[in-house]
C-alpha cells in the first residue's frame, strides 16, 4: 500500500525565517496532496493542498511544490511567525476511488520570537 | 457553517471495558471518516462511510471495533473490549460529495485513555 515519509520530525526556526517540510510517497498514481496544521490539543486543519496536475500552489506565506517524477512534495512557509508553531502533517490520496488519505508522521515546527 | 461535532471530548476507562464515540458531520456531507491518532503519529483511517454504506474498513480491528452510520448522518464508533494500545485520539472527519471528494474537515476528536 501507499507509504508516506515526512521529514524532518522537528524543526526550529527564528521568527521571520523560512521553513520547509518534505514528504515522499510510494504510489505514483497518487493524485491529491493536502497539508494539515494541528495545534496542541486541537483538530487538524487544512492549510493548503495540491493536485497531481499542478506543480506549485501558493497562498500568501504558504506554498506547496510537487515533483511527481521524484514522488515528493514540500511545504514552504516564508516569514514565519510564532503562531505558525504547530505540528504539520502531509497526506496523500492514493489511486483508489475511496478518497482515503495516508498521513505522514508529522513535523513539529517551533518558531522562536 | 457548523463544523464536525464529536462527543465526548475525553474518556478514561479500564482495559476490557467498552466505550462509544459519537460524530455529527457537517450538514450535507455524504462521506464520513473515523481516524485513530496515536500520540506523536499522523491520523490513521479506521473506517470510511459513503452515506450509510461502508467504503473502506480495511484497517479497522473488527474483533473489537465496530462503527455504524444509520440514516447516513451521525455515526458511532465502539470499542469492546478496550486494550491499553487503544489509547489515542479518535478523530471524525467529513467531506462533501462522492468517494473521491477532496477536502476532509476534522472534528475536535475524543481523547481516550485506557488504564
């Protein structure tokens, strides 16, 4: 089945710096790649997503890039702020028709003021 | 728009006891998912419903876990009997349309502790 690897597991940056989180997946037929942000004790919230027919998508300080050939996609956060501190999960929807998401292990981002 | 609702928010039980969780999806959402999130890990799908039919329950431990979605709206997830390793947050999510519908919206979760 689909396997999703996420790196790094923890990331600490200074406020204003950029943060990059990378995920790799195994099923070349995967077609949808969302990123979720989960603050401590709260629900995961979708922050950005990308489909397999697009290479890059941007929303203000957040961007996602997809390399289908290499089977990896990355989350880029620019001008980080303390409120960006959270756990970030990548996910992959496989080639089946169920809509099932396979999640990565998560990255704990700490933005130091 | 109201979000996905779950109850209870917290539950503590002894091993071998039973427990049930409830989920009310976003109004009009046909697809409902139950995920298990163990501390320090990403959510793992347990079961997916399309209206009141099961689409995927391949990772549901059926000897102890059961779920239903009567009338295609609310859903309950039950564990009987519970084991220590069932300690986790149980997240319910819903999405709008058919099985390939993209955006999943999560509820606040139920944190289960099995002693």
